[in-house]
């Protein structure tokens, strides 16, 4: 990675808007639209969960594709391709209701979203190479504020729109999200090409120390298995509890604002530890946030849950990016983050569909939230075993 750009914070803003599109919108807005789609088309929980599983399958393909392409294309170019394609995929999702069409575009959004998401972390890791504190803050802002903004915008608008216009209006939700995503593309593209990250085309690249980072990899797999259940089924669970559209919107806005503020909470932890401690603490917070609505089902507790979950959830990618930056040489950052993304993507594939099956079998999607919490705690325990590499 060469010297940083002259306006690093504006570059970071563009990269963060890319995460808003690829994660805040492409991955998590589905949880807000899901109740309307499920009701309008008569889906079971398993069918509803399948679409996020399809998205996760695309994410696996995209993460693997990134690991292969990063030897031939720069991270900047991969980020740009993924950002533009994700915005177009979101628009296409609202054009047809058939399950096969939805599945196709959820898969495509996963493929191209993974390309943009994993390279965003590698690009941001090079913004402040000589300043560990600013570097940790930049990584935290990328994942926290970038994804949180998408949830704030979608959470403030979609539940109220669907309540006012009816469940049949769900296609318009996707079209609006796609249009907003396209408006973020110019700054995102500009930011990507301010960072002249080299193509990692070494004939014999230094092998990644996979065995030595197994605890961090396993902990990140636990994150993939558990976190997505809350974001997929929270609105559906609240709808079953007869929550109003206004309260659902309020909870999601609180969740998104908490995600935006999470960098302030976790920056000192990310900069201080080069071990698995940050990931373990973050997974514990996600687990507590996932379980609270089921253990104590009331309005105030839901808000507490949204705050705890939001302050933690998007910092898991920040934790593994920070771990990579502190423990591995710069020329392997792209490959390492892509490997973490593959592990995460494989794990999260099982989450939504498995949670949907549990909800169908028990008649209570809340049980799935408790199972997810247990998996997150297991991941936290394993991540604690990770030691610094150097």
C-alpha cells in the first residue's frame, strides 16, 4: 500500500457508504421487508429464511472469487465493481415477486457484495498505516457507521411505508433502497481509486499462518452462524408480538444509531489488543442482545436489546480486520481478510434457514434467537484462545 491520500476522512466516508450499500441495505434491509413478503406470498419461516441463506451462498462464492481475483485485480477495482453491481441488484429485487427471481438476485447481491465488503476492509487498513489509533478508529467507522447508516435509513422508512401502503408495496421498498444505493456510488468510486493498493500478484506469496489463527477463524465462524438470526427475524418476531409499525421502526432506528456509535465504544479495545480478546467481547455483546428480547419480552427490554446488539454487531468484521493489520504484513491483508470472509460466509449460510426451520418446528421464532445466542457465546470462548502472532 502506498502513501495515504490527501483527504483520508473523505475517502473513509466513501468506503463507508459502500458498506452501507453492501451490508446495511443488501444484507439487512431484508429483515425489515421480510414480514410483508412473508405475509403477501404465504411463505413459511424456512422459505423466508431461505432468501438470506441464498444471499449467504452468494457471499461464499463472492469471497472465494475475491481471493482468486485479488491476485490479478487491485482491491480498488474489486470494491468498485462490487459496489455498482450491488446497487443494481437491489433495484432488480423489486421488479418481480417469484421466489426464483428473489433467489437469483439475493445470490447475485451476495456475490458482488462480498467482493466490495472484503476489499473495503483491506483498503481502509492502509489509510493511517503510521498511526495505530487512527487506523483502529477508521476500521471501526467503516464497519460500524457504514452499516449502521443503512439500518437507520431503512429502519426509519420501510416499516412505516409498508404499514401505510400495505404489504403489497414491498417491491417499492427494494426499488427505493436501490435508488439510494446508486446515489452513494459516485463518492464510493472516487474513494476507492484514491487508494492505489497494489495487485497482489506475487508468484509465490507468503502463505497465511492458518493454523496459528484458527481460534480467530473459529470465533468468526460463530459470528456468522449467530448474528444473522436477529437481523433476519427481529421484525417478524416483533410483528408476532403485535408490535406497532411505529415501534418496529423506532427499534430499528435505535439499532442503527447504536451501530453508528459502536466505533466510539470499541476503538480503544481494537487498538489495544492484537489477540482474540476484541472478537470475544464483541461476540458476547451480540449474544446478550440476541437473547434479551426472548428472556424478557417487553418494549423497554427490546430497546435495550437493540442498543446492546447494535453496539457490538458490526464490530466483529472490524475486530478481524484490526487483528489482521496488527499481526500480518501489508501484502497479505487482502488475502487474509478474504479468508476470514469465506469462513464467515460459509458459517452464515446455515443461520437463516436453520433458524427458520427451528421457528417452524417450535412455532416460536424466539427459540431460534436463543440458539443463536448460544452459538455466539461458543464462538466467544474459542476466540479468547487466540494469541498475538508477533
